[in-house]
């Protein structure tokens, strides 16, 4: 099963989600069954590592930042991914616009896994510098995504 996390620049929310989810997958002993990556809908930050605030928050929570490099989403990503989990409605809209029709059903908002919060967005700390809020939002949703995805495994 392949899971791709997407935000705008791939330097704050999606690399944080990637690192967190990889750790959860590892702790669940599912490394051989679930692959995790991240990308952005923009190429503005291509080649850059995580935002310093995101990296600091990840390190504070024992998350690795090695190998996290911003890259824009590609058509190959739509083929590869079983789940494309994005952080906000703008990015969901952009993904739906560029995705091949056969792959649009793979695109989900992070909070849709919590029915009463289905329309809520993961806050973008690039603007607010509240990286801990972003971490907490991801920490609320990602375990539920892992449960949902784990149930789909053979």
C-alpha cells in the first residue's frame, strides 16, 4: 500500500506527516506493507529540506528529517499512490484538477477520517509559525489513517 502526503510547498505539513506516518508504520511492524512519501502541489521549494520550524518540531518529537527534500507531485505519483492525503481544500482542488480521472478517488483531506471534522484543514505553519499546532493536528488524524489503511491490507 502506498501513501502520499501532499501540501503546497512540501516543506512543512507533508514532510511532517511523512515522518510521523513512517514512524507509526515502523512501530506497527508494517514497513514491508506500507510505503510513505510526500510531495507538493507547487515546485517553489523544490530541492529544499523541511522548513526550520518544521524540522525543529519533528526533532523535538523524535522524528527523523533525513532524506526529506521538497519535490512537486508528478503523474507517476498518481499511479504509485493508493492514498493521496492532502492538508487543505486548496491543495485538494489543485490535485483534483491535475490528477488523471482514474486517480481522483485516491485524493483525501487529512481530517476526513474524523467524520465530525471532515471539512477541517491541517493548519499551515508557514504563515502562523505554529508548527506544534500542525504536529498536533496530524497526530490527531494520522493514527486513524493508519487504522483505516491497515484494514485494507491482505
